[in-house]
C-alpha cells in the first residue's frame, strides 16, 4: 500500500508561506494543503474509502480517494514523506511492515531514524520521541540544505548529521516542516 499524499492543515492565509518556500499548494499526488484546524501537523493519506485510522503509537492516518493530479510540484523541495515520533522504533517498524506491507529501506539505530516505503509514493519516516504530544512532520528533500537556508532565512533550527543536513521551519499555523539533504557531509 502506498501513501499518495501528505495532508497539512493551514489557516486561510497560509498558502503564501508555502509559495515563498517554492512549494505551490495544490491538490495532487504529493501534498494536500487544507484549511482546517484538525488534525494538527501532517498526516499521510492512503488510498481507500474515506476514514481515519491510528497506528499502535497513536499517530493519525487518513484514507481517501486519490485527488486529481494537478501536475508536478513547483520549486526545488521534493516531498519525501511524513515523520512520526514513536516510543519504540523496532516495534513501530514491525507494525508498518506487517500491517501496511511497507518495506524498510533505511534504519539507523544510532540516530533513531527509519524510512519505510510501499512503492513510489511518500515514505513513512520514524524517529524516537518520548513526548506524548508529538505530531506528524512533513519532510521535504532538497539538494543542499545550507543553500536552502540561505535562500529562506530564519529556520527554527538546523543540524548536521553523518548522513546529511536538516533545517526545520514552522508554517503560520505552527505545522512543522523538515527540509533534509542526504549529502553525507554532516
């Protein structure tokens, strides 16, 4: 099963923020921006009859018919997936493999990071988070996170890792966005 969209709720004035980052909001196979207060943060949208379900960690997922494709995403960032914070990374990986049939494509126990995929769609990204108030984070891949930050100043934080660089932003509604590159340069 392949997730076809990430849903990010935003206030009516929030679309300009996404345009400023080179992300034209649209209904399509990648990102759906919706003017709704619920759910907080990003969620993955899976094909199927409308409804919601939760994984065993309590992360929200939605089912919906695929929207009409509105064409390619404008700008440099490419949607990678939705990141969920989980209490037990190994158990969560097993749940996504067994329940949704996803394949583990990357697991780094030292940085508490896993990536699962179910085809060409968006990834499910997992990381350790002890906080009970966690919410899904939209993750976008860029060629060079440092150059992205220079072009779009004022990230919430930046960080280098052994496999790449990260830059976190928050949209006007407080939805978290994480831009990553996989440079391996830290």
